[in-house]
């Protein structure tokens, strides 16, 4: 949803709306983790979002102006992406609590390692099929793009 929103809206709008994931995470944690509401946490979330908004607006004034093809649709996708991310993070905290006392639980590093492994095992065959059907040939991928993909994965 995040990447799809970039197709329809500007990078500035995408960045600002994606920063709302911290607010969504805070709200979902209050609802499902019995997290205690404190004004310090709430203010911290607002400051984080405010900083992102200020930086994004400052960058948008100095950079080239781009026109969004469907800004409302892109903005909705960015907000949905932020909501999905909040639910994802909250589910990780539910399933992998930070309690050191609970034996037999997977660690966060182990979870993220297996997540990467399963993504590789599931999506590499998809990439090969896309290459063989010439829908997304590997030859269209430059070395720079490949490096960025690998860097993001690491």
C-alpha cells in the first residue's frame, strides 16, 4: 500500500501521511495491549509527526514540483499503509513480548530472520516466474537498483 500510494500522490504527502503510523500504533497499543495513556507518550507521538511534517514541507518547497495523478487515492493508500503497519507492530509486540522471564519464546532477531527467509523462499519463485514470462525481466534491473533492493533487504 505504501509503494502503491507513491504512484498516485506526491512523495511529500506520502511521507507526511505515513508518519501517522506512530499515532496509529499508539492508539492500537492503548486498545489491545492495555498500554497506559500518558501525556508524555502522546506528546512524543505528536512531536514525531510534527517533525516529519516540517521536514517534508521544507523539502517540498526546495525540490521540483510534481503533480499527483490521483492525490486522494494515493493519500488513502498511504493512510491505510500506516494503519496496517500499526497493526503489524502491535501484533509483534503481542506475540513477542519483551519479558526476559518467558522461556521458549522466539526472540525478535529470530522472528525477523525467519521473516526474511520466508519472504525469500516465497517471493523468489514469483520473481523467477515474472522473469520467464517476460513481465518483469531481470535484464531491466540495473546494478544500482539491485544494490538498493539488497541494501533495503539487509
